C-alpha cells in the first residue's frame, strides 16, 4: 500500500487517502483491542457510553451511525461480557436504556491509552502545525459533506 501512495498514484483523490488512513488506524487499534478481548464494534459503543451513559438503544444506534438491529446484537454480546446492562423502566417499557457496568467503566482506563498510542504512532514525525492544519481541514471536509448530505437528502425527499 505504501508504494501505491508514494509512487503509483501520488496525486490520488483525498477520499482514497482518508479511506486508507482509516483502515490503518482501525487495523492498528483492532489488534490492540483484541489483546484485551474487546471487539472493534464494542469499542464504538463503549466510547459513546463513556461520554453519555444511560442512552436508549435507539439513541446509541443514532450516535454510532448503525442500524438498531446491529446495535441490539452488539449490546447483547456486551451484556454477556459484563460491559453493560440493558434496562426497561417500569413507567415506560418501550425504551431500552443502556448503562455501563463497573467493568465497562473500568475498560476506559485500559483501552483509551491504546487509541492514544495508535494516534501517536500515526502522527510520528508530523509537525504540530501540520497536525492542526490537517485537523481543521478534516473538520471542514466533514462539515461540507454533512451539508451536502442534508442538501441531497432534502432533494431526494422532494422527488
């Protein structure tokens, strides 16, 4: 892959660069998570719950950007592993609330440093000014594409 980017197509589209960088990040993180018996799919939900514990299953699906059946399967597995509890409230049994267990909360101290390590490896030798420029550029790209998705979604709704 490295020769591909440096020699074969040095001016390829930004989307391809971002996609391959993402694959590299995910591969490196997945390898580290596996050493702790944590699946990559669980990582996504854990990160969200570490910031906002007690979301409904639906809210968690939306935050993670996955369909509810996918979330349900992952949460059942995470419940069996002892990372989360799933709770329906007596006053409203329609919603399933997701809460971290003490083990799920404790995983943060073990797993976040792994993600930080992957980021440090990826940014090795990159000047801080370039990191800040890249961060601003990627955020702008995300904003631009979100606006486009809103625009094209609105167009599709009208058709």
